[in-house]
């Protein structure tokens, strides 16, 4: 357990393509249970999980003070502790108050940085979706031009220093849709949502380019939409790489000038 | 409606402090209703909201194809359209399937970038929490040293290029807790959660320093914990600034070398 995972990638620099071992930030789901009942699943980097569960439940106002907290313990998976499942108990008084409050909650809220897609377990996704089978490929020169192409379509991008952008291109580099938002996940939802409304799904001849990091949820959204190629200017998480591998999605990161890293399915980069 | 809002800030450069008008990325809640019932609230940058709602419901697998979609319309607020409330209807067949599927869902998932805190409406927060009244202040030289102090405590930070960090300091610059995570919100939850477990809340003599952007949720978490000063290396959203103003929290952004911006309650920067 640590915040980084070793991954084998292709490092492309100009015309050279080299297979090297790199590090990806670890991303795994932590299931938080309240008195044995699933309460929330948090996509997180493993480490300090008890603190995370306590802080999460505090911000949710389930815990109001340390006095509300009974225990935080790893559930057992046979003889071993289940690293990704924590059970939290409340003191008896607080438990009654929380049961009443939870019965009152009608709906959930997504935050600036993402949707609630993780709600669907990865297993559900596997059961529902086939791997993306698109035979389309993207030329290296086109791939490395995507950051500039997206920037040109977003005159307001970076005016505040606080916006993320997502763009959907075809394999000739033509921009089909672009969006910007404080949340990278929202920008992706806007782009895919527009295509859905225009009845242009699945997007099997397109590449999704995003600013910032690629997490599990970005790859999941691309998978739902049938997008065969996801690229970003920054890093990809361990779970994003795993899911891309399984989904048949070509995943590329750190696209800058003449260089980038390929994390999964390199065959579509020509 | 646009992605940026004008805000009055103090721009500090070395020993000069100037009041200027700057731009902050807009962040507002979008309530998505399904057949008139609240389904989710998304913290987003206004613009392209129909696409966002469609893409969000697609990634949630409520919409599977464009054929499932009936209408997407702004709700009315008297005579005017309510800009932050959209009602979505499904076709009759899909509606039956969704009703059955939703009854099955037991719990929600948070994503890599944040908790579900937004779940609590801002109004609830206002009703539950008093403004932070701490009289502590932080010297300029200490504030600008926080990025380096946090970096020193995080030997793994940036090894992957994919981690966010949060640190809690006292007003003399001593680090009390630090955490790193793929999600900025998780890193904050880890730090505050550790303090909760150690029964050290409220954190009225501390400053929270985060890598990356400051959104509404970061300020909300700080408010819950009674933290009077939040600083980051990057931009703050319009809603983060509004809530900090109301919560009595000093909000600082773009802390780099000798310079930074003060968005709210400048009195605590000495």
C-alpha cells in the first residue's frame, strides 16, 4: 500500500518509442459502512483511511464531534482485513439522530469535480459494457497538436486560472465539441451530453482530450460513450489505467510538444 | 451567465497591497430533477447545462441512449426560468425501468475529487454553523513559505505528477498534519479527520493549505472544522469566495514566492 503503483508504459519522445516502468498515482475505492450498512464509496489514494472516513463523515455532518464516534475498523475478508472496506460505528445517542436525519435526505449532490458515476460499481460496468472495438487510429503529429487545438476553441480558458476543459475530436483533428467547467468531470459530461442529445453516440471514431488528470471516472464516462481514445495533458491514475486496459481504450497522458506516455492499448497511435 | 465572475480582491506583491478587480471561475449548484423530483445537485460552472444534465444522466446509466430522453427544461421561478434548476423527463418505457433500478440502489459513491458534502444545501450549512470568529493572524512571510513547508513534509508528492496535498499548520508555521491523495477533497478530509480522531477540533488557531483550486467544498469543510484561514497555490471559485465571506474565513489564492491574492477577510494577514 502506498500512493504510487508501478506501471509499464510506452514513452514516446519525437520518433522514439520506449517501453519503461513508470509510477502512477494509486486510486482505489474505499467503502465506508455505517453500522455494517454501505454508506458511501470514496475513490481515493490508499493511506490514512481511518482519517479519511472520519473526515468524510464529519463533513457530511454524520459525525459532529469526536464524541459521536464509536469505532472505525477494517472489515474482515476471511482471515485478512479487507483493506478497502471500513466499518464505522456511532455512539448510541448519535446513531438515533443520524437514522432520523438520513431518512429525511431526499437526494444526493455531486461536487464540482465530478459526477456520481462511481455509484455504479466497476462490476456493474463490466457486466453492462463490451470493450470498445474501434479500429480507428490517430497519428502522433495529430495527437500532440490536440492541446493547441483545444486551447484555440476555448477563448476563455485560463482567463481565471480555474477552469478545466474537455474536447472531442475526430481522427483528422476536427473539433466536434468542447466545454469548460470548474470540474473536469462536468466538462466531459457536457461534451458527451451534447453528442447524446444530437444522437451521435457511440463515439467510436473520436478522441476525448482533457486538461488535468485522468481518473477512473473519466475513463468510465468514455467507456459508456464508446470512445476508443482518451488523452490528457497530465497523469493517469492506477485505476484509470486498469479500466482502460479492460475497456479496450487507448489511454495517453502527459501530451506536451513532441512527447507523451501511452498507458494502455498503444496500437491506435500510428 | 458566463464562466467568470468579477471579484474585488487584494493583490499582494512583496510589500505592496493593492485592491483590484479580478476574475474568478463561476461555480453554482445545478439541481437536476427527474420528472419533477430532485435527483442530484451538481456543483458546476454555468453554461451548456442541458448537455451537462444529459451527460450526467448518461454516465449514471439513467439515460442509455438518446431514445430514452423525453425533455430537458428549465423550471420556472415565477415568470422567469430558474437558471439553476433543470427538469428532465424520460420516455414512458424507460421511466418504468429507472424507477425499478433506483429502488435497488442502496448507497452512493463519491469520486476521486471529493466528498458528498454538497449534499447538504448551503442553507443547511448557514443554519447549522456560526461564522468562524478566530482572532489569530498569519504573517505574510509565513504564508508565502507554506508551499515549501508542505512540499518538505511530502517526500512522495509529485513523484507521480498525480497527487494533491493538504497541510494543516499553526500560525507559527508548524505542520500539524499533512495528507496526499488523488482527490484534493480527500486530502482535506484526511487532515481534518485525523484532528477529529485526536479530539483537536475546532481548529481555530490553524491554517489549511491546499494544492490546486479552492472550490466551495474545500471552504465548507474548513468551516465545519472552524478553520479561520484557507490558502492555496491556485484559483478560488466564485462560490468558495462567497461562502468564505459569509463564514468569516480568510481566503487566499495563488500563493507563490512573494505574492498572493486575498479573496475574503484580509484582516488576518499581518
